[in-house]
C-alpha cells in the first residue's frame, strides 16, 4: 500500500513537471514566435514607424504598446487583414477583452456587434482613459448627434447625464436591460430617487409608482418641462388628473384604466373617434386590445400627437418590410425618407383603399408631382390595364410608391421589360 502511494505521488509530480514544461515552451514560442533579435521588440518597429515616438508620450498606452509587443496584434510579415493585423479586428481585441461583452447580452452596442472597436478606442495610445478617442459624452455625441443636441438645449437637465452617459449605460453591452442600460427601469432610477419620501409621494399624487416605468412620463436625458417630463404631455397628466383615466390611488388596482382600449380615449376625444368610425376602412391597431396605445403614449412623449416614437418607427413596427424596401430603394420617396407617412395615408381610418388620403391615386400623387408634364402615357379611369381588365392605368401601374431596387420606383431594371408587359407587340 505504501509503495502504491509513492507511485501515485510520483505520477502526479511527473505530470505536473510535464505540464509546466509544455507551458514554458508554449509561452516561449508565443513570446518569440517570430525569432526577433534580442531587445528588438517594439524598438525594431519604431525604426520605421517613427511617428510612434509621439504616441508613446501620451498619458494612456495600450498595454501591448507599452510592453513593445507589437506582434501581439500585428503580423510583421504579411496578413490577409488591413494594418497587417493577425486576424479580424474584433477577434484581435477579444483575445484579451473577451469579457467586455456579456455572453447573453440583452442589448449590444452596434459598433461592438460589428467589431468596430476602433470607432471608440485608439488601439495604441490616447489622451483619454481607456484609450478612448474623446473624453466623456463628447465621444457618444459623435454618433448620437441628435441626442447630444437635444441634451445640450434642454432647459432641465438630468444630473447623471451631465456627469456622463456611463452612469446609466454600459458602452459595450448589457446583460440586464435594453438600450445598454446597466439595469432595467425602475431599478436603475431607484438608485438615486427614493420613493418613500413625502415630497416624492406628493409629486406623484400618492400613486404607488415604485415599480412603474418612470420613462413613460419622464425623459431620462432632460427636457424643457419641470420634473424632466417629456415635452409633449397628455393634458390629464399635465393637470395632475391621473384619476381621469386610472382608478384612485387608494384602490386595490390603482393603475387599472376605467375603460378598456379606445373606449377610454373616447371620453375626451369623442369627435375624433366618431370620425374614425364613420369611415369604411379601419386601421386595425385602433380596434386591437391596446387601441390607441398601439401608436400613442398615454402620458407623455418627445413626439407630437403623443406618438410613441417618430412616425417612421411607429409605422415600421408593423410595416417593417415597407421601411426596409425604402432603405434599399435607389430613388428615395421624400415622404418616407422624411418620416411623413401621413402625407399619403390616414393613420386611423379612411374610405379609400390602403387608407389613402384621396380616392384617386393620380390626384394623390398629383399633390406633389405634376404628372401631366411627366409623361405622355395615357392614364385614368378610361384606360384599362391590359394585364387585368379590372384595373385602370394609373401611377402605381408603373411605379411602386414605397420604392424598388430600380431607379424611379419602377418595377423592372430594364424599363422596356415593364413596357412590353402591356405592349407585347414590341417584345424582341
């Protein structure tokens, strides 16, 4: 038994020495796989790359640069990648920074997902911490320009935003919430705002909002209204009349609405609702369980008419294929590109097909396009489409209003191919 114990310990020791020797060989090879001259690391590269002398003087150096390990990222001989990188950019970065993005991220920063690390970081050296190209919010505003401008102009600023975006957002990815938030709402808000104080309860009319979504009323980045409410506020909210739509705060169900769907809205917007229901064709979200809330925010919004988001985004939640088609289109239709779907369509109901503003497609297109100067091709109610006797020839016979992959919204890449669908005698 004693001999067996000695043999076991001997085998363990032998395996440990073997593993150590393999690790030593691996490290030695990885550190000198290009067989550089003694003391040549980094210094050899700088013989040609003299501009790096200035980079080395900056306060923040990337560790491989600081230690002269240029070959940690670059192949000194040849590469299939730009800048002689040893592999794709994001893969080079992930060798050391794999933990930057959570494994099961709920949301990821677009530039990170696309492997564009150098859009935020300088891979060699920088004047800002973490090798960032710019310091603080200035870097974020480089891409989020509109957001930056609105924050700067806001009369009432949210204190965490002025200190830096990273107070609420993870710049790489979040494992807990969307929009790169460190935590979901309201957990994130409750880190600073105490809901059990008398002043907080009074401001919220004694409604138990602790577990409510704060961003349904408040703009987390800042606004022109007190309490950083969104700039466009629903009148009952602005007047402190939450009980006009909701049960009393002392009720067992204080946030339940007094009526379901559009019936609740009808109490104040009866003229609008009567007009909607007087039409032959209804936009289905109006009749859904959510009713008006399919497109509108019940409390406050950055958009006019209390829309949940810009019109293109709201319409795109259901009509994403239409928005994507416009993005692919060679010729952009201005109303869609400008986010003005209501230039052609009525959002609630209409007597016309496709909820169009006018019964005649020709007249609708004519509000922007002088079609009489556009073409000598006959169009109108008296011109029957040869392909379908139930249809007449009008603008949409040749053009697709939401765009195609071809110029001028036409259906085929070669115009003659479209023409000969009707004029078969000219086929070649």
